[in-house]
C-alpha cells in the first residue's frame, strides 16, 4: 500500500497590488508554515484573520503540501 510522509505544509495568501502598464494584475504572495495535520476549517479561519490585517485585497488562499511518497 502506498502512503505519504508529510515534509512541509504552507498556507498562502495571494494579494492584488494593482495593474501594470498592459493592464495585467500585479500580485504579491506571502506564505506561512503550518502543521501538516491542521484542520482545514482552522486554516481558513487563520487566513481570514490575516486577510483582515492585510492592506492589499486578498484574492486567493492556497494550501501547499510537500510529501514523500512511499511504497
């Protein structure tokens, strides 16, 4: 049976910082290390707190997971 061994998990915020000369969005990203077994509802609550503290509008919240796959 295949399993995974978590290496790292990061909660990310994508913020819109305006538009360039060609009217393409300028984005800023920030990410924070979180526990790999964190509850998704709790992570979203944390993201909402960060969103309220950001001066730029948050357009996306992401969760990036890195794991080893083991046979």
